[in-house]
């Protein structure tokens, strides 16, 4: 089995590779969105904790 045979996916490469690409884009987008949300919430938490320390003083 050669690499070209593998890449041709038995004649279904036109369907398989775009499906892999779309899946990768979707998963990558979800990772980005999750990390972005985590950073926003972390910043908000840090501000709230800072306010709590100021209120206790």
C-alpha cells in the first residue's frame, strides 16, 4: 500500500478529506471558544476577588 493509495481513500478522498477538515475546524473553534471564555471568567474572578479584599480592609 502506497501513500497515494491511502490519500486517495479508495476513491472517496473528495468526501473524506473535506469531512476531516470541517471536523478539525469545528473542534478547533470549540477549543478556542472554551479558552476565550475561561480567560474572560478568570479575569472577572480576579477583579471580584480584588474587590472583596478591598471591602475587608
